[in-house]
C-alpha cells in the first residue's frame, strides 16, 4: 500500500534525556549540588522521499505491465506525539507516483499508529486508508493492523523479530472499487538486524521476511490461503547529521504463487531515500 495494496511497519520513536550534573567546590561552606534535566520533546516528526526500482507490495510486483516492472517515486511525512515515555501516537501520509510505463499511477495512503513499549518489547495497533487515484483506476481500501516486536541487543548488532497482522475492512473487490476481499488478511513475519560499521553514523541493516496470505492476494485461480513469498534485503543507512540520513537498499523476493498474474518467482529490486528528522 501501498495499494492496489500496502506497508506498514511498526512505529516506535522514543526520545532520551541527557542529565548534566554541576557541582560547586566551595571551601568554607557546603554547596548544594544542582541537577538540571533536559526537557524531553513531546513530539517527533519525519519527512522522507525516495525511489524504488519496482513497486513491491507484500510480494506483489504491482506496476508490472509487461517486462520486469516499473519504478516508483514516493514521499512520506509523519508526526509522532510522545504521550508518555512508553506510549506513542503517529499519524502519517505516503504519496507515490509511478514512473516509466506506469507514469499515470498515483496513490495516497494515510495511517494512524499507536505504539506501547515495555522495555525492548513494542506493541502496536494501527489503521491505514489506501486510495488509488482515478487516472490510475480508482480503488479504496481500509485496513487494521496489530504488531509486536522485540529488540535483542547482541553487542555487535541489534536483532529485532517482529510480526504484523493486517485485516481488510473493505470495500470489497467485487464492488469494483475495493482492492481486496472484505475480511481477507495477511501476516508478515520478519527479522531485522542492525550492525554498526561506524558508531551512530553508518550501519548495515539486513532483513528476512515471510508472508502468509489469507485471501488477500490472488493467483491465477483467485484468492488463496497459504505461503505468499519469502523476502531478503539489506539497507545501508548513513547518518549525515542529527537531521539527515541517506539510505540505499537491495532486495530479493521468491513468490510461491504468480501473484495477481504480474509477479515472477524470482524478483530483484532496489532503491534509495533521504530522510529528515525533526
């Protein structure tokens, strides 16, 4: 959803406070130590824009209209309200434009995500609205999601297994304006890693994912239940400064089915983005 379907990943943004300590050195009297705690920001905001050589969504090569497929340019903006140290509410929007032979494709996704953290455990509930513009063939979708993730600090890297379950609310695909069947669903199981190369500046972030389809994607026989695709990728994020991060990635997907009649069994793609944090 990204649309004729979409992504969501688990959002969990936490601000940390630094605590400087100042102490006097008086000789003839006892001086009080003053502790000043830096105020935590009540919000986080992010803006990013990027390019993908293919529009791959839940194992589906969305913009393949002959040949290998078409590329996509997108922009994403989000705002997170840090309700407490452990509770976060994020609202965001994603706008995509098809390139090459899919230059008329337009899609907008809006999302709301609530995240609660318990130590290294993150729990999330969210909603996504997908809209494909009329000149691309008008479609809508409303979707709920629930997610859980846990970050393991292994010293030399961080490893985060996560699971996200997506449930379709409609409209139904049979109505002509729906992107999937009502009450169909999709389960994304993945493991993401982060290996520091240059501390706080450059890292290597590999991932592996397995998708289970429950009537959401179609093959040549219609909606199906079962294994959807197996996916691997690696990103290389470079933190230029506290505001700007550049990142490139490559990925591979093995599809167990000919999804929507447009997806080859073996698909490679890649892309890059620039992100701004506020």
